[in-house]
C-alpha cells in the first residue's frame, strides 16, 4: 500500500465489503492504464481525512462511492460518472451524456441500487485486499 506523503489527485473511496463496489473498483483498475487513480475503502481511517476535510456529509448509508478529485469530493451518481470520465473515450462519452440528466433523477436510481446492494450483489466478511500489482494504488 502506498505509504508516501504524496497527495493523490484522484482517490476513489468505496464500501470495502460491498461486492458491487469491489466489482466496480476492479472494472476501473483494469481501464486506468495511466494508474492515476488511487483507492481506499470507506472503512479505512484515511477516508475520514479526505472526506471530512472536504466538508462532505457522510451520514448516508446510500453513499457507497466517493471520488476525491483535485481537492473536491463528489458522491453518488456524480462520483460514478466523474470516474468514468477519467477512463477511455467511450466511457467519457457515456458519462457526459448521463451528466446531462438531472442529479435528482440520477441519484434516485443510485440510491435504489445502493439501498439494495447487499441483497442484490452480496457482501464480503472483510474489506478487499489489493493484489501485489494493485498495492501501490491503494492508500
């Protein structure tokens, strides 16, 4: 795991025991060829440092993904779409289209999935551990 004091430009904070969230992280890792995105579970101490410093409310059990980008924290559907914008052209285009939709509509869909994520996709007994190739991307 990354131990230096570099402040990463992009950090995804995710529910470390959620199978859907872990699947999304695997999806992003495979497509982040530049390795510019870093990762941390919401259950870690470091997530509090970044999310609380950005004055973001974390009391919603429906927020399972946050994106820290350039000092600002995005949550829910906006976080997902901003992450996709950092990937290849096709994902940027798709994200750009969905960002045109009203946030209230996007977040309603997000909240439904987040509320039912364990029932639909299951959960792990413990947080995800990165493999040796991924460990430098995890905080």
